C-alpha cells in the first residue's frame, strides 16, 4: 500500500449539494437581474462563496456594488442554502459511499476531509458523519480557496501525514489542480473525471477500492 491517508472533497464526492447551491444562487442572480444557469453553476464547484459571487457577477450590468453589498448578498445566499441543507439526512449518504469508506478504513487508511465549504460541520452532521473522519480541513481554516493547495496541505497536517502520502478525491477541476499543487496524487469523479483532471479518472466512488496503491 502506498498511501497512508485519503483527503476527500465533500460536495460532489461524499454528498451532493450542488442543486441546493444552484437554487440559492439563482434567487440572488434573479434579484440582481443577472443571467445564471447550470453551465455557470458548474464553474462554482470547489470555489469559495465570495469567489463564486464574483463569477456570477461577471455578467452583472447594474449599479456598482460595494464590498459590503457583496458580503450581504453572499450571506443572503448562505441563509437560503442552509435552509435547504436542513432537508438533508443520513439518507443522503449513499450505501456505496459509506460501505467504501468503511472498507478503506478497515485497510488502515486515515480518512480526512478537504472541503472549501464553511458549512462542512453542518453537512457532516446532517448526513450522519459527525465524528467519522480522522481530520477535517474546510473553509473555516483556510485563507485561500482551491485551486490553492492550502485546504489539502492543512488536512495532511491535521492528520500528521506527509502530503506525498495522501490521495485526494475530487469532483472539481479546480480541486484536482489544488491536490496536485499540494504534491498529492488525485483520483477524480464526476466533472473532474470527465475532464481527465486526475491521476485516476473514476466512474464510481466504489472504484476507489480498486486503486492498487490503496490496497
Ligand atoms: P460554502 P467542496 C465547495 O465545497 C462547493 O463545491 C462550492 O460550490 C461552494 O461554493 C464552496 O464549497 C463554498 O461553500 O458557501 O458552504 O462555504 O466541493 O470544496 O466540498
Ligand atoms: Mg466538490
């Protein structure tokens, strides 16, 4: 076995909150009379809340917004988003993901989280994974969001392992880039896998267990 730890991205890997993000940003974009669709939403994967707002504002043509206005809009989006997260429950954690996590842990691997989301503790609580991971690095302990490697380097530090001993699992191209910049190998799912951004480009979470370096 080559790797000692796995750093999982949260949204798009362990669970799926992109529809909730989309609906909440849509309310804001409509309010600002700014076009926003699922193609733009796709660019928000792994990107921090404020950086996401900047992407949405690329097409904004209304009166100039101050930093204070932007922070208010981002907070408003987050309030709407958190309301929808209340609908999440342990049923939103698939058997495939839970069984694969348990299998990887039984092989002696450390399981950690590396997410841009400041809502990570709330989401993990909602899906029944409170206290499950050996270390959590998230939007609350970083100053630079993916593709900066900070979130993954912090996950390795919190788990007391060298970055070179970690495998990142990501669904976002920006997240895969962050993993590589952290000196880690990357296994991709979803959008990042379609874009061949990883060292392994998987079609299902369960395929992680077949990676030779995790055996
Ligand atoms: P929040 P990940 C990311 O989570 C999401 O993919 C991205 O869409 C979101 O903007 C970002 O978290 C920040 O989330 O507003 O909850 O702090 O994919 O890195 O787990
Ligand atoms: Mg993600």
